[in-house]
């Protein structure tokens, strides 16, 4: 190796060390605003095709196009989320729950069961944690309001410049990806598909389930049906328990209030109607958006929520999906005779359920290298 090559290698190492060091410092200081950057990136993925259409097809200026799309993001994404959050905080802070009456009703219910069936549940102060829990929840919501507002401005600011410089931004992403040309395209398309599936699919699912929940809460006499419908909509992102975490306690509350018919009706409505709506809407969305394996969604949300907060609903599944994608890329590129394909998402309309895979391992097909200027 020549002296010039050695100096070039040393220079590269020094640059990488400086880049990583300054990057870690910036990341540490910008961590409180990380949600804003993730939100801006999510909206950019959703709006980029419109930006390209306005600039490249219609001939509009980049500044005007970015401003128009920023207004669209405000009207259809950011302001509704802000308004819903404000309603929830206001309603929760204004609720005055008589916990003594609630505990008394629960004690009577336990006593009736003990008398009728001869059980002895012992003497314990169940539900004593509820007053403190309610106060803690309201305090958490109030303390996060400031962070939410700041991140809202970060989203607006960053999104504008991402849209305005969309060509340079995408070229930079393609240049720094350490993959082959084919795998770069796979990585970019998979990332777009996963983000779109969650950024569009989750709000639509929440809207539909929240609407059906609102109807049910009205029918069965739940107080503050708007508040609980909004909470039900948010609960769609919770893995495993989902919306049941809202309508089951409400059914129990009606039951403790001796409204047995309404309690049973609400419980059945939640299981049959709200649960069925979830399955139907997910099935329809899979036809239009990426079909992500349910396990990736469930464990991705569990990973993402503690790391990224609200935006973890989108980026948790993305991180887990990218891990599986990199794993499949490695198998596809370096393991002979593998059946792995370098993708995670499935095109729902192209799946063949009747096709039975042969036991014999298929040979790899010649890789086609499409143009990097994707849709």
C-alpha cells in the first residue's frame, strides 16, 4: 500500500471519528426534539409524491409547492391530532370521580359474591391506587403538553426544508447507504411501504373504531361518550389488548352501577362490533398498503413506544422490519440455495394461497437492477 493510500485511509478514519463524535453530541442535545424529526420524516414519506408531481409535472416552484403541502399537513394531520389531544387533556382534567362511591360499589359487589357462592376474598383495600393513578395520568399529560407543542414547531420547520430540498435529501440517503444498488432500492421501497402502512393505516383504523365506539357508548348510556370514543381510537395502537382496555372497564363500571343489561350489551357490542370492525378494516387496508406480519406490528409497537413515544407506533415496527430485512438480505446475498427473498412486506393482491412450495430449494434468479429514480 502506497504512502498516499495510507494517508487517505487515515484521513477517512479521522473523518469518521469526528463525524461520530459530533453526531453523538448533537443527538444527545436534540433528543427531546427527536419526536419532531420522526414526525417530519413520516409526513415527508406521505407527501413526497405530491411534491414531485407539483414540481416536475405542474412546473410549480419548490417554495410554493412545499408551502402548499405544509398547509395540507397542518389541516389534515397536525391540527386534528393537536385538537384531539387538547380535548382529551381538558376532559380528563375536568373529570371528578368519586372514588369512595366507586370503592363502596365494588365492595358491595364482592360481598354479594361471597354471600351467594361462599367465597372469601379476604379483607383488602382494592382500588385504593386509583386516586393516585388518576392524578398521575393528568400530571403526565399536562407535563408532556409543552414538549408536544415544541415538537409540533420542529415538525413544521423540518418538513418544509425536507420538501423544499427533496432531491438533494433523497440523493444523500442513496449515497450513504452501504448496500448494493439492488438492495438500496429494496431498502428504500420497504421503508416507504412500512411507514405509509402505519402512518395512513393506523389513523384510518383509529377513526373507524372510534366512530363505532362512540355509537356504542351513546346506545348503552356511557357518560362522556366523546372522551371514551377518543380514548378507544388511541387504544387501537396497543398490542394484544387493543380497544378492550377501554370498553371492558366501562362495562364493569356499568355492572357495578347495577345496570346489568347495559353492561352486558356494551361488552357484547365491544367484542362483536368494535372487534369485527378492526379485522375488516385491517383486511381492506392490506389490499392498498403493505401487508406487515402481525407479530412485527405487535412487538414493534412494544419496542417503539418506550423509545420514541407516540411516533414509536410507526418507527417501532420499522426498526423490527429493517432488522428482518437486513437478515433476509444477508441470507439472499451470502447463503447458497436459500429460499429467503430480500423483502419483508407482501403485496396482498399478488399472493397465491394455492401455490405449494417445492421441497427442492429454488435457484436464485438473475437480479434485475431497476432505476433508482423510483416512484
